[in-house]
C-alpha cells in the first residue's frame, strides 16, 4: 500500500503495542497520520497478553459460542490480514472428535457454517499425520492462523515502514499526550475502566518432529476444546483454557488435561518435549464483547477477550473511520 502524505495537524498516540494497539497504529499510519505507539514493556513484549495467544483466525468456528458481532468483525479482519500480511497462512482449520464426544461434534456442525465434512480418507489426504485417528472431521477452508510472537514484530516493522514511531519502555497515560489518543492497554486500563476483568488462558508449547500439521486442529473436549496449533521449527501450541481467575499460573489439572487430550489426537505427542508452560489474562467486559469508547479526542479499545488476533484489524478500521469520517458502528462504539 502506498504511504500517504503525513497530516501534521492530526497526531495520533496509541498506548499499548499488543495486537489491538499494533493494528490501530498501522492503519492510522498508512492513512497519513503522524503516529506514535507507546509500550510500557520492552521490545520482547513477554508481559503482553498477545505473547501467550493462540493466534487463530477462525470466525466460523468461533460462531459456536461467540455473539454474531464477533463473526462480523472476524470475517472483515480476515480480509485485512490477507491485504496487509499476504503471507499469513490461510490453510483452514479442522474440528475432530472421539466417539464419546459425538453429540458435541454434531452440535458444533449445526451451529457453524462454511465447513465441509471430511471422511477418514479425506482427513488423511489433508493431514497425513491424522490418518486412522478419526472417522471424520469438519474442515473450515477459509480460516487461518498466525504465530503471535512472530507476527507482532512484523506488524511493528510495517508501522515503522509507514512512517510511525514506536517507543518501548514508555509508560504514559492519556493525560500525558496531546492530540488523538487511543488507549489499548487491556487490563492496564482498569484505572479508567474498572468493569474489565481478566480471564486466564493457559497454553503449553511442545516440540516433536513425529507429527506434521498444516493447520490448527480443534478437538471436542468435555470441558473446553483443545487447540493444537502448528508453529515453525516442529513446535505446537496446546490451548486454550478459559478460566475465570486472574491467577497467572498454569494449574496441574489444566496441564494434565491439555497434554492428555493432545495425546489422544496423536500418540506421538506423548513423546514430545515440553518447551514452555504459560498463561495470559485476556481483558473482558461483563458481556465478553469488544468496545470502542469515544471520549472526545480520546478513544479506548478494549474487551477483546479471547478474540484479539481475530478482530483487532476490524476494530482499527472502525476507529479510523470515525476519526476521518465520523462513521459510527453502533454495535461496538460508545460515546462517553
């Protein structure tokens, strides 16, 4: 995309360089605004929620439990991901189940769209490592996934290439900044949005060369779906729990259930090397829906819950559309 002429009269400061803030900064910079992105952590961003995310771009699968607004924002975001980072893997995603979870599998099929049912042979053709493991599967061909720890630096590079400035170790508040300010601090914004809560999502990173997957595999589970998400270098992320607590540890129960469920996807996971345990706190409002708050020239973008990577691009488009054209999305935006 061609960089537009800078608009010196419309500086934009964005607080928080996680997935929400990064997309805000990129789209505003590309639109010609003088953008500065502030991040209180260092460039590694190991304390950010995005560091522990799965990175699934799965609006059709999320329709099983999420409100329609998530599907709408997610579908639009897929287009933005393809446009801005064309190397994003869009290999689709798979949903599988063992016989005891057959009812849940069929319910999932009824509640979601844009999938194709594969028999055992079709599944083996798509993912040879899963040959003989499941009698059928749901294939969602339009979905994708990203690796958060690799894609965030790419977004930061794109921001700089568009003329934006990124300041790490910059612990600022909206009152410290002039012009348009967009607050994307997540749970850090509870000083002004006390209704936010943290929902823990645990993950395990494992390594094995015995299994090859080209796309995320979601296994029906009695308590939560297991996600097996392929990473580079023979790594796989196992997740993701959704627990109403703000403790940041990984419980023994969660670890056992995630690892046990992964073993039932493929026995070779039982011999995999555990690389990392971790968890992040997802910022959520009581209704679990995202919100863009408008306070004159100050904006708050928060409550992305477990859909950050899925919906962040669309939310950035909405903020930009309001700043430039006064366009309001009544489902997402609130004038305060």
